[in-house]
């Protein structure tokens, strides 16, 4: 089925790229959503199986694929609204939807890949498709963001490739050349620790570009800001989850060797630095899309702290990235409506949103409560479990420092959100404010409600 899915998605993308007929283009986009949904259901009923040697339907891959498919539906709906509101020309529309299809296809395959080299290939495909989406507006700022993203991701993908070469050298000592995660785990005791250490450093560093973690977090910030909001929603959620998959699958191998404590130190250091960096930027950022993006760095830092702490932290980390995907995508989807009202991204020029779009303002308010892990947000549960894992690891000083940083982030986030919601914008002419349909916010309420439900009723461990 994975072969049918990949061929089907690729065929749809090719036809989309050359098509200029509006009805055909939107029909093909709808067909891909159906294909994505059918494939996701298929993987659920074939849990544990392997297809085409390199793809396995394991628990991590399937649950993240379900998350992706749920978010992909409103992503295409809001893409349609975005294209129609901006009266995009046929060529721009075709390229945009083609890139969306290729991005979702590559992320799906990356989730299910059981081989580090195959994961690397599909990660590179996400870079190419994401670049087309970042450059969608075809202006100077979009070009700058695109080249920055391509440049940093090219470095990161090179790092991963070098790490794979080191990993193959480590595996040679075990008399094998199979770089599948299952084989690596089975031969973990025979891996050369020197080459394995080098491999982990390079692979971890490379995947931080997608995960949004120090040191290569900068590419994602500009990408989420410059790309259309529906595409930014995918960058800020399911694409970051692909970075997590790339790191976590290899981390599981390293964690079963004597290098566990060293790997925990590497991951924990990068996670804490990411949390610190996001705090610094959240205190001064005045672009609301970039604020959402820096919030993502904070959450990925928390996730990787849970991974480094171990224990219940592993479960909490996976739960957290799923809940974060639903919450953060809802905020990015809402940005389209916010921009339609104010035609600006600067918080200085936004305000009194409740007056112009009460339904959308409720999404922002609930999204803020959810993103900052306040009860009844589902993220409160996953963050609490991560904090418990840090406490159980007897890292009390680290826990106190994390709580202080999160307090500052909540203050900065809340200050900006409440200004947008309640404080009148200076010099804003509200005589021509468009009427926003409350139905445009329905998908965001569903996503936020899903995050709350999963937080209060988390899946069994």
C-alpha cells in the first residue's frame, strides 16, 4: 500500500503542477486528501507490518501519521480560502498545491521509514517542497527566507549524511551494512562507540533544523513567517515532528549502549539552550507569526528535556508533540483571519480583535491558554509528566531553571495576545474591516478540543 500511496501522491503532484484549470486543481487536491486518509486508515489496520523493506507501521509512525492526516484536512481547506482571498493566478495556485502534496507525502513516508538513509532522503524532499511554499509570495522577503532555509537545511542534510557515513563505519565492526533501525538495535552491543558517538553528534545536529532546536533552529523561524499561514501550520507542527522522529529513532539505539548518559547530556544541553533562546526572543518579538514560531522552539525544548530525562519522559515527549501539533496548527490557521482584518503582522498594529472577529478571538484566547499549558489544556498533562521525569531524575536545579524560563515565556506571550484581543490598535481605520465568517474558525475549535480530550484521556502507554 505504501507503494500505491507514493505513486498516487506523486502522480497527483505532477498533474497538479501542469494543470491550470481551477476545478481540476481543487479536485486533485481533494483526491489527495482522500488518498492520505485511506492510507492512514490502512496503516492502522496493518499495525506492525513492513512493506517495501524500508517502511514499517510501528506505533510512533502510525500515531504521527494519524496526527498529520487530521491536520492536513484543515490545511487544504484554509489553503483554498487563502488562494481565493488573494486571487492567486493559476500558476501560483498549481505550484502551491503541488508543494503541499509533496510535503505531506514526504513527511508521511519519513514517519514510517525504518532506515536512517531513507529517512534522510524524504527529509531532503521536505526541504525542496517547503522552499517552494516559502517563496510563494515571490517578493524580496520571501526570497531571503527561502535562500536562508535552503542554505541551512543543505548544511543540516549534509551533517546527517556525514553522520550516516560514521554510523556505517561503526556498523562495519559488527560485520553488517544494514542501517535499518531494527538491525542497529539488534547489533547495538557490537557498534564501535567512537564512530557511534560521532554519528549521533552529526545526525542529531542535522535533524535540529527540522525539529526547531539549537543549533539550527533559525531556518524554521523565517520559513514559518514568510510562507502562507496554512503551510506555516505544517512547518510548525508535522514537519517539526519529522525532525523528532529522525532524532528519536536513532536515540533509542544509542540509549541502549554505554553512551546513554553522554547522549542524555547532548540532548539535554541542546534542549535547555533552545528553551533559553526562545525565552529571549519571546520577550522582544513583535511579529505575531514569529511569536508562534518561537513558541514552537520552547515546546521542542521541553519535549527533548523529557527524552533526556527518560522514564515517563519518553511517553510524555511523544504525547506532547501530538498535542502541540493540534494547538499550534490552530493558531496558524487563525492567523489568516487575523491578517484579513488588519493586513499586518506587527503586534503594534493589531488590537481589539474581539470587536472585529469574536469567534476568531476566542480561538486566539483558547490557543494561548493551550499553548502555555494552562489547565484544561492537554499540554498541561504532558508538560507535568515531563517535569515529573526531570524530578525523578533528581535534576532539581534544571527543573527550577525551566520553570523560571517558562514563567517569562507565559508573561511575554500573554502580554502580546491580550493586546491583540483587547487593546485598540493605534491609528487603525476600522471602516473597511471585512466580515469574517465564524465557520472559518470551526476547524481550529475542533483541533483545540482534540488536544484537550487527548490530554485528559491520553492513550495507554
